[in-house]
C-alpha cells in the first residue's frame, strides 16, 4: 500500500479499516520561518520485518508571513 503524499488522517483510516499495524512519527522544522497548517501528510513509509508500517508525516507549510 503506497501512502506517500496522502493526508495522514486518510491513511490512518485506511490502515485501521484494513486492521494493519502502523506507527507514526511527526516531524517538525528546525526553524519557524513559515507557519504550519494543521493538516499532516505522509512523506515517507517503511514496512519493517514485523509487518508494521512506519510512517513519517509532516505538516503542510503555509505562506511566509512578514
């Protein structure tokens, strides 16, 4: 199942309906140059040997505010 570039909430719904195990790590930027929106997207996935889908998600960045 390819989940990259999809909204995290939609991916979690699919995985729970399919009874698949998963873990989620949410990244945060090191600098707050751009505001972050509340919507997260999957940016990386990896299936480990135990059958757990490890997802890395990041928030969508908003427009620069001066």
